[in-house]
C-alpha cells in the first residue's frame, strides 16, 4: 500500500475508534494518540467532527500535541456559541409557528443533536430543517419574517421559494440558516405515499428549552438513512453515520427491528436503510440483532456498507465534486458540462427574471471557487483527479446495487 494511503487509513481508524461509544480499547487509543499523524487525523475527520473529537480527547484522557488540542478546543468553543445562538433563535421561531397554527416538525440534525448526543454543540450542522403542513409556507414566511428571518439567494425570490415548496431563510450575522419544507425532500422523492402517516406519527419532545414535534425513532432512522444513502449517495457521510450510531444506542431497547424491516420492505427502502445501519455498525461498532439482514432480505448489506465507507470518508467539499461536470475526463467535456449547467440555470422557469438572476449568482458563487481551486491544485489531471473520478464511478455502482437490493427485498416480502 502507498505510504500516504496507509497514513490516511490509520488516521480514519483512529477517528472512528475515538468516536465509538462505549470505547472499545481505551489503552490502545491512548498509545496510538501519542504517535498519531495528527494533521491527517484532523483533515480526515473534517471540521464537522472536530467538536466530537475534542470531547473524546478530553473524556478519554488522550495525550495530544498542544497545537492539536488548541485546534480542537477552538472548534468546541465555536460550536457551543453557534449552538446557543441557534437554540435561542429556534426558541422564538418554533413557538411562533405553533401559535400561528403552523406546527413544525423538526427534522434531522437539530433533533438528533438534542435527543441523542451528550450535548447539542457536539453535533454541528449547516442549517435546521422544519416540516410544515402543505400550503402554509407563505404564512410561515410572514411569521418568521417578523422575527428577523429573511430569504437567502438559494431559492430565488420569496415567491419562487413558496412556489417551489421550500423556504431558505437566514437570521443574524453570521447567518443562521433555516430550511422550511412542505415535505422533506428525501422522503418526498422516495416514499411520497407515506408522508401523511409519517407526519401523523410525530411525537412531542423537549429540545433544549423548547418543546417541539419530531419524527418518531423508526421514521427518523428511515429519514436519516434516505438522506445519507439516496440523497447524498454516502459522500461525506461519517457524521451522519455517527448520528445513526447515536440514535440506535439510545433507542435500541424500544425498537421493533422486525417491524422496521417489514415497513422498509413494503416501502422499497430496505437496501438504503440496511446499508446505512450496516455502515454505522462497521464504523462505530453499533450493536444490532443477529441475523437482521437475512430477516430483512438484505443479506448483502455488510458488503454494500464496505463499498460505501470510502465514499463516507471522502472530502470532496474541499476539492471537486466527483459527480460534477468538473470531473469529466477531457477539457472539452468539462466545458460542455459547465455550459449545459449554466444554460439550465438561465432557462429555469422561475416566476421572474430576478429569480433566474439569483440562481445564476448562486451557481457562480458555488461553482467558481471550486473550479478555481481545482485548477490551482491540478485536480483535473493526475492522481487526485483519478481518485475523484474513481469515487464517482464507485458511487454510481453502489447506487445501482442499492436499487437492486431494494427490489430483491421487496420481492422477498411478496413470496
């Protein structure tokens, strides 16, 4: 194995072991911490995992270099400040929506951070996702606007956002981000017929100082799995797999695994759900019932999970997206892909010309830095480009295998 790959794999193993609860080998971790390649450890963990890694260093008493400890402590302080700001803003927004007759269901990160992590600040997030009743986004925009939430560029004008079924809002400086959905995208795209039942099963819990509706645990597991496996195709999934590990550990005693498997088979989601759970098990030693995959009709789940883990560790956000036009094999194909994307943006049928302009600005804002960085670092050719294209091909192959697993499991339930 190439020495750089060996160092990378060693760093990834250290991160996963440090974040596993309960720890499997504290003595071994302590010994490895003394000689760990810490610059690679920090890079492979990525900033979203730095608060968790810092907490693990303190909890396990691991000896780390002073500069690494300073980096992790700074990440923890920053995450704590942002978490308190977010908690304060949502403590206003959620009750205001309730009083207006628009009960929000809190989704994914904000819910998981409060219910399943030791402290909400240990689970950083880019935004908070809310699910509102259909047809209420315009009213919700007014309620939230009075609290200082304003539309972002991402969805165009407010009218375009309402028409599109999602509000992208920001609050304060630096901005906190809020996505307000008429239907969660990962669920709507995959199990649209189950949306009403999933929302009806939502439960009321305490999230910090605020009482709010959240998905019940089996539906939460399904949503996180679909978001991880189908929507993101396992790219940069280590934090989301850690979410799954935390959910299962805190909820295992109350989960009816056979019922969850039957529901997944009926919905055609067995491959996505089983592979996400199996990946969390491989990475963080989550305890799952023996023989679960055979009972669910997805005996290939561990093999699919092993194929998913290299994607989960990928750090393409610091480079070029392996699925993007920028990673096409030739310069002509790359420029053709860029032109096609820009043409689609300009041709987008938004309600106004302003919407098309906002979307074009967003495309430039997102794409230009990544392309410039890729050009500067030589990512369109050489080993780095080959790696990114390999990840893209692996993602496509895994996607086909997961679709096949869904179909086989659904078929096994019909016999």
